[in-house]
């Protein structure tokens, strides 16, 4: 009934926002007690569906690494000094999305 719908709605929100902000398949498997293979299938299907978003994230991350900072659509600058490319991707996309929305 209603409890089941609420549970699945929460799972869907967690997955969608998680992937927007760079959640890995490994994190997904731990969060929802899935096998690594199940999580990889979900991760891959979301990537395929939202390829343009991920390409945009890659492009913005490359630009941030090259410049040493992230620039938002409103011209705000956030300097970065991070070696871990996964974190740079997450920070770059998060910064641009959060500042562009609010």
C-alpha cells in the first residue's frame, strides 16, 4: 500500500540524487544491500539514460582542472586543489548545480 510506495519513492530519490552528485555503484550496493553486479547494472542504465549530464560533468571537470577553479554560470569562482578526480567531478558538478539553482 502506501508504505511500500513511500519506501520506493525514497529509494528512487536517493538513487537519483546520489547519481547526480557522483554516487558510485559500490555505494549504491551498500546503501540498498544489492550485489555489486546488481548495483553496476543500475548504475550503467542511469549513465546511459543521462549520458549528456555525465558528458557535461566531464567537460566542466576538465575545465576546472585546467584552470584550477570552478566557474559557475553567474561568474562565481571556487578554487580547487584536489588530486582525486572523482572528488573533483563531484565538487565541480555540485558547485555549479547548487549555485545555479539557488
